[in-house]
């Protein structure tokens, strides 16, 4: 346990080796699962637990620090990386009550088979006195599950927001020290976990803005001792501003699409548009997600395979559609040999995006001069659209 403030402690399980979350999301920097202990003059509360693979680490830390009694286990979020050790904590501290909202309670009963009589159900805005410290709970729905809530510790001006403001970053540093690394990790986390809920996160940011917050203690990654950095970053990410950038994600089998991508990329750069190019045969899904956070335009590149899109491009389109970035424009480039429905298939996978679909450029076989000219025409259109929308940087 490490002290954040007098009688407020961080208990972290650092997972240096984890490389995948939800069997989907790459974790190049590992992660941490953060629980917190708040000892009031009368009661003690544990805020969240850790991933079930690290239960021993949590119980070991509590035992090593001589914690003999826990009165409350606050559960901000039912996902198992924070709730999964609750059964073991209740077994060790049988008098503890699980404090959470009604939605989270129902989910914990479903996911962990906890007994109904173990719960103390609280409402949005309710307080819980620990004696000389007071926990106040706020619902922050869809950040990123419907039941999610956070705790504000008024006496120490600390916000415990669970996944909100978190990052998958294994580090021995308790606090953010390397701000560029923390920013990049937090942006990756936002892109992969939070971005689909951008609009509601904006509302939740407003809800929290009325509190004086000296420290943000999330459930993943280092603690923000200087909260302005992460709060400013989130306001930017959830805001409506997009950048003069094109995310160009493609696959090529026999060089036709590759030649088109190279020509198109050069044409965009000549028009002072930043290009973020991803060859989907080897791209890190997380880096693609980060690029989607603020790019004004997405262009998918694909050959035609078995009359449809290349499965790797289709996968990227499916992921982008699920992540719902604030992208304004989209298009498709690529090639075919004898026919197919590649364009219709990819366009049909982007239905969640509120984008204007610009005319695709598709070549039969190797791109001919007129195909390359059409790519330059698409670059012109993107430039004109960006300029008309005031997107210049
Ligand atoms: Fe870190 Fe949504 O769990």
C-alpha cells in the first residue's frame, strides 16, 4: 500500500505481462488494477478490488499493512477486472458490505453470484460517512458500462472515477511522471474503451466539473496528481473539433491497391493534409484507434477478394464502426479483377459513423493514369471539404 493522503492508500496490482484485454485490445504497456483504501475515524472502505488473477496480491497487501477490518467495499463498476476479487475480499472480511448503485448490484449478482444481503445500495449523489472522511457517490453511466459510478472524497478533494481517466500503463510510479507517455496511454485507452460513448462522456465531464479536484485516482494506470492534464485532454477528445488528417487503412495483395495508396497519400501530403497510414496486415489496432480519435477523414483501401472486401479491411471497418469516432468524411479506394461488391460491403459496415461518403476510386487491375487522376480528384475533394468545414490544423 502507498499513501496518497493521510489514511488514503493506493493498492495496485501491476500486470507487467498482460498483452491483451477482452481478448481483443492490445496492451503494449501492460496495465495496473488499482484499488484504494480509505480509513476514516470510524469506518474503513475499500474502493474497488483487482482482476481475479491478482487477488493474492490485493489480499497480501492488506495483510502486510495490518488491515484487520473493512466495513465497506465500494464497487464502481461490475467489470471483473475491478470486481473479480470481491468474493475473496468478502471471504476474508465477512462483515464488509458491498456499496454500489442498484444497476451495479444487479450486475454483480449476475456476474459474481454475490448474495443480495451483502449489499448496501446507494443512489446518485448519496454520501457515506466514515467518521472524519465522507464518500460521495455519483453515477457516471456509460463510462463505459451502464452502471458505472465514481466516488468523491471531499475532505481530500480526490476523485475515484474507476475506468474514467484511466490508462493501460504498467509502471512502478504511483503518480504520472512521464506526461507524454501517460497522455499517449490515456488516449489509447479513451480510443479503445470510451470513444463509443463520447457524447455521454461529455455530459459526465460537465457533471464532475463542479467539484474541486486535486487528484484523480483511476482504476488503471498512474494517479493524476495534476488533474488538469487529463481533464483537458478528455475535453479535447470528446469535443467536436477534428483535425486536418486522413486515416488511410488498407490491405494490398498484388500491389494494385498499394500503388493507389502511395499515390493518394502523396497527393494528400501535397495538399498539406496529414496522413496516418496503416497497413492492416501488421497494424496495431490500438494505434489505429488512437488515429481515429481526431481525424477528419477515414479512407479504407482494399482489393477485391471472393467478390467482396479483403477480410482485414472489413475488420478495420467493423472496428471503426463500433468505436464511433467523430470523423466527418469517408471514402474507399481499391481494386478488382473481374467484379464484386467490395465498395457496397465496406460502406455498409460504416453505418454508425455520421460521415459524408465521398465517391470511391476503384481500379480494374493495376491503376491506370485516369485512376491516379481520380485519386488526386479525391484528395482535392477532401481538401475542399476540410476547408469548407474550417478544418485547417
Ligand atoms: Fe477496467 Fe471496464 O474495466
